[in-house]
C-alpha cells in the first residue's frame, strides 16, 4: 500500500493570523511556524503572498477605480428609479384625488 501525504487546508483567518504573528518584531518565523505546527517555508510563502498579492489580481488602485465607477453608476440608477417612482406616485394621486394606500 502506497503512503499518500494528506494536505491540510488552512482558513484565510488562520493564514492571516499566522502572518500577523510572524511579522511581529522579536519573534522568528521559525518559532511561529513551529508553534503553529507548520513548516517555516509555508509560513514564509504566506508572508510573501500577503505582502505581494498575486499578479493575476488587479492592483488596489484599479480595484478602487472600478468600485468608484460602480458606485457612480448605481447612484445614477438610484436617482432615475426614485424619479420614476415619484412620477408614478404623483400620477396616481392626481388621477384619484387621494393617495392609493394598500391595506
């Protein structure tokens, strides 16, 4: 029977906390890795990834610009929908002389 190594999966929270601990002044990466029961090279990789996000992701400024464009678009859409709603409300009141309220 062949021996198969099991790969452990670590949550993003675990990785983040490990990186936070490893980047504290006065505590060695080897010591933190040993305390957490992981190999020091794995912790070093997490530190590297945390400080230099994958190149496949957009940079932070591009993300911020995209979010700003989306917020602007949603604000315009929201204003248009409010205007349409107000026009419909006014038309209903004008046609009946009073506001139609659902029970």
